[in-house]
C-alpha cells in the first residue's frame, strides 16, 4: 500500500466510513476506491483534489509524506483491532456451536429407548 493510499485509508477510518461510503461520495465504484487505497491505481490531479475536499484536508496535506510513521502506527493499530475482532467472532461462533449442541436432541441407544 502506497503512502497516499494509507493516508486516504486513515482519513476514511477517522470519519468512520466504509469503502462503500467513500466511493459513493466520490462517485466511483468500490473496487476503484479499494485500488486507490491499495496504491494499485494512479490518481490524477482532479481525483486528488476531489479526495482532499471529501476529507476536508489540503492537497498538500494529502500528498505530504512527513507523517508516514504516524500513518503506519494507525494502520498497524487498525489491523490489530481487526485481528482482535476476527478472534472474537471466531469465539462467538464456537460458543454458538456449543449452545446448539446442548439443545440438539440426543441420540440414544436402542436398548435404552425402545420404540
């Protein structure tokens, strides 16, 4: 992920927006926005201006690389939180399976349950 993409991702997270939210406001597809954040696609000047207006930052702030370490810290923190959420989701799924197992009718041996 390029520095500009990381910065855009950070700004989006600060707003609490999904990629869909940002893409909709920029009038582009979600995959196109995802590619911008990932640094896969080059961004023209008019798109940079549009993004800077969307996030209420100057073009210079958007393009500057002086706060790259801060961005890395935020991205790492976001990734760690995502990992914790995934672990919690996995725990919840396992607990749900246990609850289902407790309520499922038990299969009994034919000699205990005639019929």
